[in-house]
């Protein structure tokens, strides 16, 4: 099933679901606990899609595809390389990625995002997929110049709008072999499969939960295939994952409040 968050006009944000014939219905609460669903009644183009989850944290994995590590002349990690993006970086489908004035090199990173469905610590790898609620599409937008300059990645990965998520959560997906494609203005930049991950989704959940408790709604970004490249004002970037859908975002330069 597909779950989403949406808005109609000035109404408050709502959780919802998508029917077989592509209509949106309201749900009374987040799907991680108890909820009731109403009949699907709105066309997708009648609603504004929001980021499909409000995570308490976004745990990201660096260099989880061999070819991407190679394009940066980086070693392939022997244990998962973990970092965080702040919840304030999340935006939804069609919302603009804002290029901050501190960076001259902002890049896209197309990634499979895992949405956690139940709380866990020290989750064994062979039970890990039962802690997954579903999967969505992410763009781990990165100020590459600041990431290199700082040595650690909080600034380069943490700007507002640097974590587009969406368009919805797909609960029925096999994460072992899903094609990931990133296009900028229609031109293919990244093309890979989750089959080429160094550490699998189950291994990542086991590893991360040995460090921190995973909560319902938390998001794991599982790393990007090769082909990362620049974003410029006026671009439209799309990340598509087979079996989930396509996440589109325009790109704009930041308008400073005090020029
Ligand atoms: Zn990434």
C-alpha cells in the first residue's frame, strides 16, 4: 500500500493513503500505530503532497556503493559510515531545493530511503526488515565543497531543504534490487540498483540500532550510486526508484533576508 501526507487548501496536513485506482483517502493518524482510513475521494492533483513522514532523525550512510566511493577516490568502508541530517532539512515533492550562498558546489545524491515502523535497539539483521514500515525516495543534497572543507559533514549535508523526501511511502517493495535513476532537466545523471549496496538494508538497520534507538517514522538514507553532479538555479532534479515513484524538485538560489 502507498501512504502519504497531504494538504488541501488551508487545511492542516493530514495522513492519507492511495487506492488501487490512484485516489487519495484520509487517515486519522500516522500508520505506525492505530488509525482509521476513510474512503479514497481526492484525485492526486487535487492535493498538495507533503514529505511523506516527519522523522525524529535521519540517519544516512556514506559510500555504500563501490562505484560512488571510487568517483571520490575514497576507500570503500569496512563498517557503515554513518552521519545525520537534521529534521529541518526535510522538504516534500515539488518544493524547491535552496542553494545557500556559502557553497559553490551543491550536488544531488539519489537514494533509497527506509521508513522505520517500530521502535528498536540492537535489532538483529535477520529480523531487521520486520522493523521497516516502507520505503520512499530521497535526495541527499550535499554542498560538496563544504563537506570536503569541514572534514565532517554536518554543514555540507545539513542545510534547510537538503533532504527532499517523497512522493509517498510504498510498503510493498523488495529493497534487494530496485533501480535508482536521477535526472537533471531530463538528462540521466545517476543510474544504479540497490543490488550494488555494500551493506544491505537489513545490515544497516542492525548496525544503526546497535548505536541509537530507531523510532517509528525515522528515516535511513542508504547511500547513493555513482554519477553525483551539480545543481544550479533553474534546474529540476528528479529521483525515481522502481516500484516506488518519482520525486521532483526545482532548484533555486537563496534570497537573503538582509542583502
Ligand atoms: Zn548520500
